[in-house]
C-alpha cells in the first residue's frame, strides 16, 4: 500500500487520472447492476429472455469493437487529454437520457443509449492507456498499471455491492444520476492533468512514426511480434462470457434481493476481490521485465481455467463466489501485464493504435462469447447454465496452450536476433 501512496505522491498528474478512474468506475457499477436487473425484469418470461441479457451486454462490447480502428487513430493524432474530457462529458449526457427507459415498452432505449455510451468509451479506454506512460517514469509503469487494475477490481467490489443496495432502496433513477455525476467529476479531474515527456525516454522514435494511419499501426504490430503477441492476451481471456452467466446465476439460480440485485452484487463483488488478489500475489515474482511478465501470464491463464471449472460445479452462492475469485485472479494478472508489455515494447506514437487493437480483440471475443452464451442458455434453459460454464473451462484451455507456445517461440527468437532478422 505504501508503494501506491508514494507513486501518487510523486506523480500528482497520474494521481488525478487515477482518482478520475475511481469515481467513474464507482458510477459505472451502480448503473450496470440496476440496468442488468431492469433488462432481466422487462424480459422475464419471454422466449428471448437469454438473448435480451446477451443483447444488453453486446451493447457494451460491440461499439468499442466497431469504433476501435478510428479511436486508435484519433488518440495518436489529437490531444489525448482533450479526447478523454470530450468522452466523459458525452457519456454523462447519455447516461442521463437512460432515465427515459422507465417502462418495458421502452427497453429499446436501454440498448440504443448503451451503444452510444460505449461508442464514446471506445475513445476513452485506449486514450487512458496511451496517456499513462506520459504521467509516470518508465520504472513505475508496472506499479501504475497494477494500481489501475486493482482500482477497477476494488470499485467493482465496492460499486457492485453499493449499487445493489442503492438500487434496491432508491431505484434506477438514483443509480443513473450517480453514474452521470461520476463522468462529470472525472472530466474535471482530467482537465487538470499536464502530461510529461516520460514516453519519449523509453524508446527511440520509430522510422515510420509520422504515419498515423490505422494500417500503419497494424503493420507495426505484425512487424514486432513481441508487441503483437501481447495484443492477443485479452482476447484469450474473453472466450466465455463471465457477465452473462453471472447475471443468470444471480437472477435464476441464487436469488437474493429485488430481482437478484443482492446476488449479483455478491458475485460481482467476489470477482472484484479476486481481481485485486491476482496482481498483488504475482507482483512478488515480477521484476518488471517483459520476459517475466510473459511467463506470469501463463499462471494467469491456469487460474482462469480452474476458475471456470469450479464455477460450473458450484452448488451454492458461496462456492460460486469463490470460483469467481479464482477466475478473476487470472484475468486481472493477464490484463495488467499485457498492458505493461505493450507500453514497454511500443513507441509512444503507436500506443493509441496498439491499445485500440488490443481492445478490439478483447471486444470481438467478448461480443461473440456473449452472443453464443445467450444462445446456448436459451437452447438448454437457464437452469442448466452450469453446463455452459463447464464448456467455458474446456475452451479456455486453448489460449493457455497457445500462449505457452508463443512464449517459448518468442524467447528462442530473442536469443537469436540475427537469425530472426531483428
């Protein structure tokens, strides 16, 4: 904990970005809980109930997938701080408009406005990741990314639990107003940030640095497999929709609170706790080198596999929560270290496009997983959702084996640079 305090004290601009993240995520989890319950309630008893939940989650993940190519180019061409502020202000307005979705016949508004909200998020996420190396010195990148990951996890736990309680006591409108206010405060904090020149100290400017097109970013990733491989880590984590099955577990299998809001809060809270524990444990073995972080990603994938199998066999809410802790530990480790690998291996001029590609792969796999998960749940019935989760366990073995092969190949390649052409 003292390391994080020192990091923020020595880098106040990073501290402002981090605080903006804290406030924004707190509001996000408020609205996710209440809107998930709302969609489940409005579609209850319908033949398309499973797809209704999947459709809501797709509205989160498809817009960043579609807009990522343009978002990455924007982040590398224009002022990153200004883009973050525009994204925050726009999302505050959109979230307030969600107050109009106050009846089952207006369920379509939830989907439309969520799509618009996450289209703006498509700019914010790669922008935040790309601006971070200009706010802390290179030696602090691992610590800064770990804090960002831990923050996401803590706010998931705190925001989900608080959101479930507030939604049960005060309803949808209160949760949405909290979310809108969080975006406004985040924009105010980001407006006070002054980026430094740390990014230029990490690597020499690339020869093709003046070409800010998306295709040049794609060529860079293909020419540099050390960076390109890291872009696939988050994709591998997304084979299987945690959110979809978690909502089904909370609203159909273990029901506590209004429409399962308390159950979902407990499950999402457990996921957040696991995501905090993951990097906290593995950072003890992390020396900050790309080589070690690649190997720790293997450990993360193993934890993901174990978590899926345990979740699929969980007979009680307590066991399901434990399984999500294990699953989240692996996911958080891999998310954190893949981001640091990208920041350490790619020049600043390409970071926006690299993180846009990174998020595009994640969103593509997530969207496909959500759609297929909802379809399979509709086919076999929500009471048999555990069978779908066991299937996720077997599917997640593929990225584990693939990454082990990639790490072995990259390490051999880096031992023989002359042969590999570097």
